[in-house]
C-alpha cells in the first residue's frame, strides 16, 4: 500500500465505536475501527455475517451516527453535522448503491439516474451523463421504468445514478447480492472501470470473494474490528484469508464473548 | 381463524383508527341528533307540564281556520263573554275566569327596536293577578287602560324598568303604555321557554289582541273539591255543546308539546339526512382503508390460503374485522353523540330560555348507532373482502406487485350507475315518480354519486396529472404528482369522498344562486316600485306596519302610487292556504305587472276575488265561481271569482279586496310598495317614508336593489346552514385524505428512505407529501364542483316552471371551494408529511 497524504484520503474512520441498544440487549457492532479509504481506489470490505460491514459503511456514508470516534469525508468531519448537513453531504458528495430497491418505481431509468441532480437543482453535465450511460450500457433503456428492467439492469441504473453526480465516494452494500454471476460481472466491471478510467472512489461491501477480487484493496472486518487487509486481491487470496479468519474467530470466540458484556471502555 | 384475525388487527390498530373515526363521527351525528331532539322534546314536555300544572280544565273555542304548524300562525278563536257564566253554572265548577291570550304583542325596547323572537310567541294577555304561575317581581299589575306589566326576562331584554313609557305593537299600530310592573314565574323563573308576556287590563287586552271587547280566548276552570279533572271536562263538554274544546291541564300540556314535537321530528329528519351523507362519505374512507390493507397484506393472505384457509374463511376474517371496528366505533360514536347531543340541547335550551331535561339515552339512539355503525363498516368492507378471497395462494411466493387492473368494467358499471341515477333524478324532477318525487330526487343524487365515484378512477390519471403540472416546478412537487397518479383507484376513492360533500354544497349553491338571479331579475323587471317597505321575519309572525303610513306616503310629493299587501291563512273552498289582499288592486297589478288571463284584475269590489292561473287550474276554478271563504276572524262569507291573472313566481294566490283585511289574523300590511313619479329620485323620498315608519319599527323602507339584496340574503343563510351541516361529511373526507396519505407513506417507507439517502431534505420530503395531498384534495373538490354544478343545473332546469329560469354558476363560490380544498390538502398532509420526513433511512433500506 502506497503512503497516503491527507488529500489522498476520500473517507476516514478514526477509532469508531458503534453500540446498538443498551443493557442486556446491548450489541457492540464496531469496536474501535480505524480505516482510511484512498481516493481513486476501489476498496472492498469483507467479513463474516454480523461482523459490522454494513454498520461501518452506513457510518462512513453519513447514514448513521457513531457512538464514539470520528468519521470524515474528505476534509469534512461528519460528527456535528445536523440532518440538513448530512442530507446535503449525501446529495452532493456521496453516492449509494444498495443491494435492492434502489430505484423509484414511478420514475423512468433516466429520471432515476438524474434524481440526485434534480433534487440538488443541478444541471447534469451532458458529456459525463452520456459517458456514464455508455459505460453502463443502458442507452436504449432510458425511458423504461424499473418494473420493465431486469435485476442486473436495475443495478446498473443504480450505479449510473450513484456516479452521475461525480461524488467523492460511492458506497455500495452488496450491490451484486441479488444478481447472477453474469450480471454481477457486468456491474463489477463497470464499477472497476469507473475507478480506473475516471478516478472514482468506491467502497463496496461484499460476501463474494470473486466480487472482492475486482477491488484494489480488501479490508477484513471480524467482530467489529479490522482484522486484516489485502492489496490487489484475487479470489483465491481473499478466500484464503477468509478461511483463516473463520478459524481465528472460532478460537478467539470465548475471549471476545467475554469482552462483549463489559461496557465500552 | 378468529383469534388470528383479532391479533392481526391489533398489529394494525393505528391504521384502523382513522377509518374507525369516520364511523365514530357518523354515528355521533346520528345519535347526537336523536339525543338532541329527544332531550328537547322532553324539555318541552316538562315545560308545558309545569305551565299547566295548576290548570284543572280550560275551555277554548274552535279556531276559525286550523293552520298547520309550518304554514303560519293560528289565530285563537274568541268566545263571547257570557261563556264564563255558562261555565260557572256547570255543576262541579268551583270557579271560572275568562282569559285573553294571543300572539302579536310586540314590545319596543329602550333602543327603539322591537324585541325579536326566534320562535316563541309574544303573547298579549289580560292581567289576572298573581297566583298560579305568576309572581310579581316589581311594581304591580295593570289597573288602568294605559298600564301594562311584562315578564322579567322581556323587561331585561328590552332594557325597561317600572315607570318607563313603553311602546307596544298589537293588532293596532303602536300605542304607549306605562310599565307598572314586572313579573316572573314560580320556582324563580324569569321566563317560560322564551315566551314574551305583555299583560294589559281586560278590556285593553281584548281590544288590542282580539280586535273586540267582551270576548275571551279561554276560560280557566277550577274544579270543585272532589271533582276529577276528567269528570269536569266531560261535564263541561256535555253542557257547552259543539264548538268548544274542553281539555284538562294534562291534555293541554300534551297538545302544546305535541305541536312542538312534530317540528322537532322534522328537524330531526333533516339532521339525520345530513348524518346519512356523513356516513355515506365514511363508507368511501373505510372502503379505501380495507382495500389498501388487503393490498398490503396480499402475501399474508396468500400464505393463509396456501396453508389451507378457504375463501369463505378469508372473507369471514375481513368481515369480522369490519364488525369489530363497527361495534367499537359505534360504541364510541354513541358515547360522543350523547355528549354532543346533551351539549347542543343545553345550548339550544339556553338560547330558547328552556330548562333542559336531564340526560337520557333513548333506545332508538342505541339501536341506530350500532345498526348504522356495523352496517356501514360491513358494507364498505364487502368489496375488499371479496378481493382478499381472490388472492391466489401462489401470490405468497411472488413479489408483491400492485397490479394495475384494467378499469373497463368499473367504468362501464359507473356509466350505467350514473345513467340510472340520472334517470331517477329526471323522474323525480319532472314529477313522474308517482308521488315519491322527493325520494326519487334524493335517491337519484345518491346513485349519481356512486356512479361518479365509479368513473373517477378513469379520469383520475389524466386529471391528476394535469392538476399536478401546477406543482411540477420542483422535484418534490413532481414526485408528489407522480405519487398521486400511481394508484388511480385509491386516489379516486379518496377524492370521491370529498366530492360528495363539495358536490352537495356546490349544487345547493348553484340552485340558490340561480334562484337569486332569476327571482331578482324577475323582481327587477316586473316590480314597478322604487321603494319597498318590509321587515325581516324571524318567527312565525311576519312583521307588519301601520296602514296609515300608506295613505300618508301616497300624499308625499313625488309619489305616484302606493300599494300595501296583507296576508292571512284562510280556508277557501274547503282548503286552507295563504291569501292576500292589496290596498288597491289596480296599483298592485301595475307594480307586479299582472295580466288577466280571464275576467278582470283591475278592481275588486267587496265580495270579489281574483286568483292566479295555476291555482285556478289546479282547483278547477273559473271566473264567475262563488267560493266560500273563512278568514282567520269573522264569519264565513262567499266571494265571487271575477278574474284569473297569470301566475308569477313572485306573485300568486287568491287576492281579496281591502275590506277583507279587517278579518285577517294580522289586519296590517306586511309589505308596502311605493311608485314614484317620473324623474323623482328614490333617495329623496326614502327618508320621508322612513320618518313615517318611526312608529312601525318592525319594518323599514329600502330601494328596490336593497330589497332584492335583502331577500337574497335569506337564501345565503340557507346556504350557510347547509354548509355547516355538511361540514362533518367534509371533515370525514379530509380524514380520508389523511388516512390514504398515511397508508401510502407507510407503504412507501423504502422509497422515502431511498430518497432521503440520495439527498432529499426533510422539508422537501414534506413538500412531496403535501403536493400529493393538495392534488387529491383539489381533484376531489373539482369533481365535486363539476358534479354539483351538474346536479344543480338539472334541478334548476326542472324548476323553470317555478320561475327559476336563469342558470347562474356562483363562480367565486366554486373557485373558493377549490382554493379551500388546496388549503385542506395542506392541512391533511401535515401529519403524514411529518411521518414521512421522520423516516429513518437505515430502517427503510434494511431489507426484511
Ligand atoms: N439497528 C440495529 N440494532 C441492533 N443491533 C444491530 C442493528 N443493526 C445491526 N446490528 C447488529 O450489529 C452487528 C453488525 O451488523 P451489520 O449489519 O453491520 O453486519 P454485517 O457485517 O453487515 O452482516 P451481513 O453480512 O449479514 O450483512 C450485528 O450483530 C447486528 O445484529
Ligand atoms: Mg450487511
């Protein structure tokens, strides 16, 4: 991993804790996560189910608040931004791709793609719009409504929507979770090319080692902590680490469970 | 299955609250009306039981003309003074006292205005001394012809106290008296049901209230010890013979309140009619709620079917839900109705100075509350229940889709229903419904509403999208517009509920406005008098004025002709109805532009009359006929028909010669018309006529425009009344909008979450919901305005014969409804919008 200056960081989490509930029902989803996401890089977040991947991503994207610690997007500290500030941040500087239900059913594909821009009252950059549309290969589908598109096409529309605003970071939570391998490959290939050709920053949560292999770097979460990472991954290397982590976590299960009950430091 | 239904209801209790509320409000209206009228009617019973508590038996004469409660006032019969001795001679009579009691004693208050009454009579009586009900409060009873005593409540309303000089209008024009006493009633009451009492000495009371001395209207009889009231009544009846009404105190009380009760029953029916409208609107709301819930529960229902529930069980489960809601809502509605009814009864009692009877819940209120509540809910839930039963088990495995079912069948049904409603309406309006015209019209309107509601989904999409364009300048606006067009059925039902109320208000508005312009236009064209003397009638008795004023006005410089009109309830040829008399038929003819159809309508000699062409045709009367006429007073006599004039919407009926007015119930003109000479400005003569009217404060003189304005303002108050009574129906429709929006917001949680995630701010989210609400509300109001104008126009068309010839649309009024609907939409959106703005992005995007 190359040395990163401050301006090379698109988003950063410093000692982030996230606790859900209280008392008996208390769940510590993140326990002191430190991570820097490089600008112009495609980062994948992996880890077993319940390890806190979605939570971390929601916190990074300003969709959820942290219990302790700091999140920043670019130079902006997220803590202390009110709802209006966070809304504006999401609208102007962040893009999203969810696993499903990414599109509004009453809008056409074009309108869905342009939605964040219209909400912001900004004019789309014609050239960039065409580039995005070309890359996702939806030029002939723009006037269709989501119900007339396949699952893969819908996710590509969602990608286009996330990219058309040229956000500083795009967050994608299992964007290919509901897709077959061919559609997945289309979507992932598109995401990677937007990173390498347009310098886009993308953070993607995934379960799939093959999907993670599209990324430049993989961060592994285990029980709310960063436990490992990998640069220039391949499906095999990712799978290896995941197997290792599984056994590691099994071994440490007792210890970790013990610390669960205690208060957050 | 039952348990599953109930548990699942508990989970959706919030969604059920609003639809339940519609039933609660409707049932509240029904039971509130019943309790209000029941309480009032028991209050009247109590009142009269108290009034006649000390009365053993009273003797009255048979009234000359029996007048129906709603037509006008009945003039009491008089009996010659020797009746008292005849009664006293009957064995078993301890004492007999002659009494005078007649309506029409109007006191002029210290402000120079007549103390008005909104219903209770203003009785002129003879002073019979203290005792019985009467208790002197101040001063003494009248003992000289120029003295009077009045009841304490009247004295305080009029701002009068003992020693004041008081002007009183009676059968005679104003006369002044010295107020020598005020009196109250037993149990420390200042008034009895708001009735105004003016007590004169015997002769003065006879002269001024009955028109002749030496007559009584009643003989109050006390029974000798040991003689029962009933016995005495029978003895008196036998002794006096025909022509007298002999009744015990209990019977008098019953008769008096029976008269008022029939009025109350009528009032009650009107209230129930409006309650029916509110419930009808409630059906739409419930229908929508159940439909939406069934749609949202498609998977759940399919799963139930998949694990073996039969269709019947599904229908049953939805209907059980409806029955439970209906029962609970009816119970709450009944409770609220009891409260509202009692409150209104107390208010009405206070207004009418009527001590209200204690609270009681009549069985009719309980039965109708539960019947109506359950019926309405079950009827409304019927369709959704059927739809629920048609959910195939396989739907459990499919993505829950909102199927865009074709609207063809619905539209065909709607067109057919609308046509049927139109046909019923046409039959009713043209008088071809076999005597059931009113029901045909009301039923027709109802069926038309259902038809229009069925057609609404068809037009919802284009119209809503057109309306929505008004708001499409912003992204939230555009999204709101798109949302409101997404589910045409849902939008349509919601809007149709609002349509009903608005259509009724708009329809009545169109009819009244057309009536106003038509009659106003007619009056303007036909009435050839620059100045008109008239007053506002607030009770059963029309205001009247000194006939001398007419003569003196005629002598004013610049006055060409003057005519006065008198009215009476008379029995002509065996039928009771309104008759009039003019001071000068030629003048009346000229001023109203009457034309003779046959005979002559120029002059009337004593014993002659003219009649309008319609009455003549209806009753087969022709020139030359001799008709027996019994006026309110005097003996029957025969009149000869000398002319038939063409009926006018502003002038009709029998017209008698001026001599007849002496025997009218009110022997004073109630209207006067002044025609000026060419070139005399009206405002020059008006103050002079006004000066002549100084002693007739019930009336005033206005120019023609102001008069027409005055008449139309009465129609305006009718409209206001109807608007108030329809307010509840409209409120329920607004609840429907809130309900639909709330359910939609719930349904679209995920979408709203997504929008919030990609940067839609809270305010913008609220704006999106608000636009949707405004579009639905304005759409509903627009439908209402269109349907209402249509219905109104149909009625106006049918009323052409009655003189309503011009169709006028009250544009500003109609536009106001649209604007108000927009505001209502904004208000209705508040809660759902807040809810939408609070949508938690994370929960919204978390997949189940
Ligand atoms: N709203 C919440 N309330 C309570 N606990 C929560 C909430 N959201 C997440 N958690 C808990 O926090 C932990 C981390 O959850 P998170 O959704 O981040 O896991 P994940 O890594 O995304 O898992 P998966 O791969 O299954 O999506 C889990 O133990 C989860 O149960
Ligand atoms: Mg997750």
